[in-house]
């Protein structure tokens, strides 16, 4: 007891020179006499008030005094020291007084402490409160801080509410019960009314949660609104909170069921829901309706892209991203198909049209199929998938290759000059670097068809200081790995081995396997050439990688994720996932070599492929099998042999027609037909002469020394007035130019603040990634909802701020701002 009294007195003497101590129950004299307080003189009040007054005010005006009186404080008229006491401190020895002293609070707060005595009985709670207290705290502020301690939150009403809602989502009620035991529940519900307009005869956190979701949903539709706009701002903050988002999602699902949101959504047009994201059912409704709209072709691809872009800002987008992306790519594919003209007048014209236009159809189909597969929602996407599959297989893939096949049939030589033939690759793409004494790395990604190279081009160009150019090359026939890999090496003669292996000889030497390819590279140029597999290079440590680059002028890297996945029956349906992985792996591979001081890269492929995601129909197989004097090798898209029989559904080539030596003939099924091959898959195939198999990318990449990437600029368009007169503010933000490979998107946070930096509106995270050349299509309308705090700024200037994150941190820096005058009428407080 003596230690607690001493500490409480020391706290009082930090603020007062004189402290009065009334021992009301005549039980603390021993404690008073035992006290030893350095620098403080103890005196007893006992009919000596006049002498004490003279001493403490005149004789020793700087000395600290503890004035002890046994018994209660005299009535004011009888208290000769009242004037001194009113300007100094009083030490109370009852429990409330001790708590006040421990917290360094004055007697003005005795009522607060007394009313919530249970709160102060726990040392942990007292210590938590003391850390939050400030000198200018009011009784209301102290109660709010007590609430915060009970809730385990920051001393703000929104933070307290978030914490209590999270507890509700977790199925617990410890914090709410503690608030009740501490007598703070009345204050809690008063604040809920004041902050959010929540009123109830039987207030409860669950009841508030239901009201919150109901009112905010109603604000965006046409329902009954019981809460204020501050509740909407709170909900937006809560759902965007990384700390509490799990609780938001749990309660959102529960409230959706209570409020019959599914039934309400069924009668609404998805367009009126695009800006709402309070329930996951909203996303399901929008996606479901979008799928039907794309299938029925009642919406444009531009509108779908805009709606999907708007949904990217929503809370549930991460969960449903693949479905939104699938619908977007489907709409783009349908639109591109409606505009496609699939005719051509020569092999050259076919290749050129494919690289300029048609390859986009393969790319859109691939992206659609990939996102549908990753989404795992085959039933939901069933009708759209069937439509895209039919359009792709029957209206595009078959038609374009039937036209193309007519020119393949007429050609007496496999050539499409001026399109480079694959076998000229080394002389055309590698030799020029060596002539200038520049090092070069060739990355060969097995099965990377042209449209994949086109996507890689865009990804590379987005990287800072990287430039890239893409051109097409015509793969060798048949379009299979051994021949394609051999053709990419320096060569004078290529020959398919006269045996059953399908091996290809380069100038009489086998090109099978990395060691043989290294020999061919070295013989053609210099000993300073090598080759390895991509996984081997990625496993190298930094010094070893730098040594590899230092010691060689030419490095061939072989990457095999696409073909390695597609060529196996059990994994062929995952080939488009392998493409996504390949794109990222190739970028990492290039960056690793660049860090080892290599600056020139050429990425290409041995062949392309055909892929149709659904089971192949009987009509897609050739009706006959290859026949001849000798069948050496057979695959799903080609046959090697001698004396092969001419058949209407197969196209036969002599070695000379294909630019090969030797006497091994080649036969391929026409257009996109397959040959039957026991035990193999049939959806992923290559070896034939379709555009998707034989048009391969040659991507030349260079790393520059100076940065060439910028971020798009964004402006705030001031409206007709710079005065805010209502509870909302609509603002137009303008993206100054289109996003391109080298002009990258900008992500900003927008909100309205007071001069002191207090947020008085909801906050918006905005992504400016528009690619349109039309300035009108690069405007973004944003609506800010003002909070009750905005009333305190009435008559003052407020600031619309655009902020962006410091790279790699959670901290924001100011980007742009615009000032407004807050001039709200009292009538804006009413709903008319």
C-alpha cells in the first residue's frame, strides 16, 4: 500500500507544488508518517491553517508540500485553505482516487472512472489506457480510448467497429461482453448512432452488421437506407482492409443470406451493379449475365472490356479474375472472328496475313481456354466454351488452313521468300552479331508458336531498358523437333537419317542431343560456342553464369516446357498453362544472363503446334493411313519413309522439295487432319504444314543502358465549380495518353482531405491502364462520399489528393492535388 501511495503522490507532484491529503477514515496516519518523499516537505493540517498558509505561500514559495489532514475536508466556508487547494492538487486514498493518480488524471475525471470501475480493476487495461491518454483528453475521448482497449484496437470508432465485427465473424463475443461488464455498452451504441446513424431498441453487433450491409446495398440500388453515408465510407474502408478482409467476407456471405440478396439480384440488370462489390453474389450475377450476353452477342467487346476493367477495382475480383478474363477474351475473340477475312493469294501472303491478323485469333483462343481451365468453372462457362470451340475449330482453324493447304499443294518447293526459311537462322540472325564481335544468346523454346512469341514481345518491351523486334520464319517440314533444332544450327546440308529414329544429320553429323549440337556450333564458327538446357543455366550460381558468358561468344539455350507438356497424352490439356509458365521463365532467363553481362538475345522455336481443347472428332482424322515401300517413322502429323504412295488426303514431299538431302520422303495429312497413332494424344499436335505449326517467331532482344520506360500521366479535370455544396463530389480524372509497351499504367489512391491531413471522404484505389487513342475514352469518373467529419471543415479549403506508393513500400507520396471550398448548407443534412 505504501509503495502505491508514494507513486501516486510522486505523479501528483509532477504537476503540482502543493498536494492536499484528507484521511477521511482516520486509517492512514501510519502511512503518512512512514512516507519519505525526497524534496517534499510533509506538514499536518490541525487548526494551524493561517500559519501553514503564510509558510507555504510567503516563506517557502518554491518548496513542495504534502498537507495531511486527519478526517474529511471541511465545508467550503470553514476551509481556510480552500483558495490554495483549488489551484493545487488533491490526493484521494479511495480506490477511484488511486486510479486517477495512477493515470495522472485530475478529479474532473472521477465520474468517468467511478462509472466504469470494472475497467480499472485489471492492471493490463489500465496500462493500455495510460499509453493512449493525452493532456487535452475529454471525458468522451477517455471513454472512446477505454472502448479501444476493450476491443484491442486503435482509439477510433471505425477501428473499434472493425475489431468487434471481426470478433463476430470469428464466432466469439469476449470483447463485447467485456465492454458490457465495464459499463461502456451505452457509450458504444451512442457512438454507433452518432457515427453511422444506427438505432435499435435492442442494439447488437450482429444487428448493426445486417443494417450496414442492407443500407450500403440500398444506397447503390433502390432499397431502404437506414444508416448515414458515413456507414458507406466505413464499409468501403473495412472491405479494403488487409487485416479485416476475412471477417468482412464471412459477414458479407452471412448477411447476403439474411437479406435474400440472391433473389433481389435476380430481378436486376447487371449493368446497375457494376460499381457494387459488397457481396460475392454480385460478381457471380455479373459474370453469369456477361456469359449469356456474350453467347447471345447482345453486348460489344468494347463494353465487356470496360465492365471487366471496372470490376478489377472490386473486392472479389481476385477470386473471380479468371472468369472475368475468360469472358473478356471470349468477347474479343467473337469480335475478331466477325472481322476476319481468311482468304489469301499465295504462301507469302498467307504468312504475312497470319502474322499481322490471324495469329491474334490463336492467342485469344489460348487465353480464353487457359482462364476457363484455371477458373475451374466448366459448367458455368459451358455454353460460351462450346461457342468459342466451334468458332475456333470450324470457322477459323479449319477454314484458314484449308485455304492455306491449297497453296501448299501447288508449291513445288517449300519456300515463302521473302519470309526467311528456318534453316537460314544462323546466317541470318546469329552471324551478324559475331561479325561485330558481339556476344549473343539464342534461346530455343520447343513448341513456341508465333502468337506466343508475339505475347513475349509485349512483355519484354514493358521491361525497363529492353527493346525487342519480332519477325516470322518459316519452319522446316515436317515441323518436328529433331528437324527444327537441326535447322537452327549452322548448316550446309540437312538430311533425315535413313533409319527409324527420325534423327536429323547436319552436314553428315547427328544433331541429336546437346553434346552433338555443341560440336556443330563449334565447327561452324569457333571454339567459343556452347549449348545447355534452360534448367541447367538457371541452376548456375552468379559467378559461374558470368564465367559462361565471358568464355563464349554464342550460347544456345534449350527450353522445353511447352512441348514437354503438350507431347504427353496425360498432360496435353495443360499445354496452355505451360505457355504462361514459359513466358515468365524466359523473362527470368534473359534477366539472369543480362546480369551476367550479356546484352543480345534471339528467342525462337523449332516448330509451332495445333491445339484444340475439346476431344477431336472423327472427321478430324485422316480417313486413310500412309502406305509405301518402307515406313521409317510415323507421328500424328507426318510420316517418314521411302516409296510413299500418293493419296488424296495426304501431301507427299520429296527431300529436294523440302530443301533436304538424302532419299527419305515425307507425307503429311492435309489442313489440320491427324493420323491415328496408338497411345498418343490428339489435341496437341505438330509436324504438319498448318500455319500454326510452321510460322515461328524470331524475337531479337537488346538490353539498353538508359531507362526507356515511363508512367502515364493523370490530370484532375476541374468542373464548373470549385465549391463543394453537398455530401458527394463527382470528379473526372483524365489519363493524358494511352498506355503502351514503354508507357506503363499508373496506380493512384484518391481522397478528399482537410488542410490538417484528415481524410473526410471515402478513398479510391484507381488503376490508369487505358490503351485507347481516343481522349474521350481515357476519362474516369470518380464519385466521393463525404463523411460527417466534412461538416467540421465547412467554410474551409479542402484538398482532393492523388497519391501513389513509393516503390516497394506501403508509404504514399503526393502525386497531384486540387483545392475546393467546402460550403455545405444545413439543408444538405436532410434527405429529401
